[in-house]
């Protein structure tokens, strides 16, 4: 299937999968589920390489390639997702997820220097995979992972960091984000190797073109 060819080659071309030799690749491909759903196969390959296969649980690989893999069934809180995004984005420094003003005020990411980035929240009646419980903030119940990612990308833009997070693949339950340059993001998008094949969606999530 295509998962073992063009997709992997494209990721290698942008500097990812640096430890993926032919032996490891063949071993991982043999463990992919027998499905023709390419989204499932791509996402599972990322999980195997970046989480399960390494002896350290994939910490070194995820840090090096600045990758976030979120599983909606993991129970991770919004603050945990922010913490993991910061690990891949040291340029923004420590971040806090909080509300401005009242308990139902705007949700933002706040830096130590009091720079804010708004987080778009999901409506109660618009629940979907990829959304995280916000009960810890006494807030409306969910926020989309992509909203947190975009808020971090906006902060990266303000720090003049050109590499931003894009949604590499997702299968309805799991989402895989990776930081790449604008040129690499557009190349992956054009070749059909991102979750979205629309340039505008990729640019919007990455907060490119804001400055």
C-alpha cells in the first residue's frame, strides 16, 4: 500500500523518520492493520514509530521531530496537551491555559511575558473527536486539539519562528501534528501527504501569513 512508499519518502525528505532504516520499516509495515483506510494506516505507523517501537517510549524521536500524537481515548486534559506542545516549541516558553475576566470569559494561552493567544472553543452541541474536556477550568466542556495547536502556532509566529505545526494525519480518534517549514508544509499538502489537501486550511492552522 502507499503507506510504505510515497508517504514515507515525503516525510524523510522533510527531515522526519531519521531512525527509520529498511529493517525497522519492514517490521513496522508488517504490524499495520489490514485495512485500506490510508488514514488509519498512516496514523498507526506514526504511533508505532514515535511511541511504541523506541525503548524510551518515543520521547527522543518526538522531541527531535517536534511531533505530537494525540489519542482522544487517552483522557489527556487540555493542559496536558499544551504541556506537550510546549515541549516541541521551547521558543514560546512556559504557557498557561486560562480565562480572561469571568469564568466564561475568553480562553487563552498566556506566556510568562503576558502575551496572549486566543483559543477557539467548541460549542456544547458540536462535540467531535479531537476535543478535550475543559471541566478543570470550570469552562464549557470541550476545546478542539486543533484550536490549541493553532494558538501555539500564533505564538510561534509572534516569535518569528517559521516552522509551525501542521496536521499530518488523523483517523477519527488520533491526530498527529508535526512542526515543519512553510515550504515543506505546502510540498506535503500538494503531494497529498497531509490530512488536508487545501492550502488555505494548512496556512490557517499554521498561522502563516499573519505577519
